[in-house]
């Protein structure tokens, strides 16, 4: 199996599960700004399967 296809399947499954749990998918800077401008507390989930969000960029994604 091609690694990129495997990773895309993995990411899509994680995204589906996160959305089903009630998280809102934000994909643009404008969507993020709007979400953070809402009144109250905002909980952020970062879906990082390769480690980039944790500061460990792998050659497969960067």
C-alpha cells in the first residue's frame, strides 16, 4: 500500500471521529479568528498524525 494513501485514510478517519465528537473543523485563518472571537471558552483539538503540531516534523509531511 502506498504510504500517502495510508496516511490520508488515517487522517480522514481521525477527522471523522473528531467531528462526530462535536468538534468543528476549522481550515482557514478566518474560521479560526471567528471561532476565537466567540464569547466563552474555546477548546482546541489539533489533529497531528505526523507530529508537525508537536514540533517533530517528519520528512513525510514537511
